[in-house]
């Protein structure tokens, strides 16, 4: 059974690039356009990894991480930030909120898939 990854980014084209890479590697993908949309789509189903942008309207990625970690079904779901941000303060804020990894855009699909494979538990 394929592992499910939720991809959250306010850019539809960027979500599409990430989704194509993940589906090509055999993952199932759920998409959300911002943190609020993502929380609405977390309805108890098993999610093996969340990949989120940091800067989004309605709810940013770091706030999303905090909110996801409050949810009993997703408290232990690994979260990777995939963003243009590279400031140490933002990275630390994401880590403090519970994010497990940080990948800076632009990225090469093999780099993304390597990071994903390290976070998605067998």
C-alpha cells in the first residue's frame, strides 16, 4: 500500500511539481493550498509525511506545524518545510514547532525524494 504525503503550498504550479515527483516515486498525494485548507483536510486518515511551504496566506507553515502537533492523530507525523526561506531564525522556529526537516526551493526532485525517504517510516 502506498504511503500518503500531504503537500501544502499556495502556488498551484509548485504543488504540481512536488506532486508529480512524489507520485512518480509511488506515493499517494493530498494537496492543500494553505495551512487552514490542510487542517480541514486532516480528517483522521493516515498521513505518513506533511511537506509544507512556510509563507502562505490564511495560515503560515510554522503555525500549521504547531496546529498539526496538537491533533492526536497527527502528533507524530513528520513534517518537512519546503520553502524559499533560509534564515536560521525561521528554521529554528520551525524546529521548535515540531518540523523535522527543511529543504530550500528551488530543489531537484532527487533531493526531495531522498529527504522524503528518510522521513517516511516503513
